[in-house]
C-alpha cells in the first residue's frame, strides 16, 4: 500500500460510522513543552512552525494501522490511536502516535462501522498496561470510497475527538490512499512525519 498518496475526495451523503464513547476521569490536557524537548532525538528542522498541529507516528504504529486497514477490504474497519501530546510555548500542538489498536468485534459494511462494547477491551487493556499514553484519535477505512471525513465522521470527530490534538486517519485500502485530519473541524494535517525506529532506520515524509 502506498501510504504516501493522499486523496481529496468530496464528502458523500448517507454513510454512517459510529463510535460509542464515554469519558472517564479527568479530561486530558497536553503539558507545555518545547518541540525539541518533546522529541529531542529527532531532526525537526523541516517542521512547519505555522500550522496548529504537528503529527508524528512511530513507524511500528503506522504499520499496524495499515496492516489492519488492508486485512479485509470487504467492509470498513477501524481502531484507536494512542500516544503522547504536548503544547509548545507558542500554542502549537505536537502529537506523537505510539500505537494503533484495532477495534476487534466491530460491526460494519462497505459504508458503515460501529464499535461494540467488546471492541473497547483491547483499548482499555492497552491503556492499563501503558499509563503514560492517552487516546489521541481514531482511524477507519473507506474501502473503494476515497479519503474524506463524511458528515457522520465529522460528527464523531466533534463529539469525541474535538480537541486540536485529536487525530482522525482515513484509509482507502483499495485506492491506496490515506488522509490525516485533526480537531473538531477535521482539517487536513499539513505536517506529518514517521519516526524511524531501529528496525527502519530511514525517516520518510509523505
């Protein structure tokens, strides 16, 4: 799959993608930290200081998301993105996605996705085992439909992922396209970077 190609398909009506969600505990707020302290080991000379949110993916998390998206193109699939976020002194947000957790036992069709109660168990287990990370966003597929946030997707984003550090990723595994969005309005992320790990020593920027 060519994860570097991004489509610009129009919003289509009549699609339904639901996530059942409830907030527990204190509302998360990213701590204040300069970018070079948040990711001190990474060369960030190409980072755009004029966009509201910078998005970074650890390579393994990005690959897990793509693997899940491509495993079955007969219907929509999705999952939750976890990691860390910080806010720079200038107000710019930095989001680092460390893992992508597939929503098991979800229900869906070619134009519909719904997380069931059972879908959340691996997410809660992951958060319990990794207390330093937070839920920062979600991803789902549009098999054969293109890359966009539908009206229902935007409603989900506004209701459950409306903060400027919240990310939505849409993948069309058939058209081989991917798009990254943030905040309650679902704006396109203009800066995205995968952070290479030991298994993949070369950074790539779509």
